[in-house]
């Protein structure tokens, strides 16, 4: 998806509104996954930092 987004930029700087929309859409999915699984992420980080 990032290759497609980078190919949207032309040499004249046109089409920036499509580039902005595509960048926002490509950011939404990783953010949704992170916030949905945040408790597991924090649990894993804390489990790796505890020494016994």
C-alpha cells in the first residue's frame, strides 16, 4: 500500500488531496489493531521486564 501511495505523488505536486486521504486510510488499520490488542501488548512488555 505504501508503494501505491508513493506513486500517487507526481512531479508537479498535484493530487495531494488523494495522497492525504490514502495516508490517513493506511494509518487507520494499524491504529485499530493496536488499540484493540493494547492490553496484550502491555502485558507482553511487562512480562519481559520482570526478573526473577
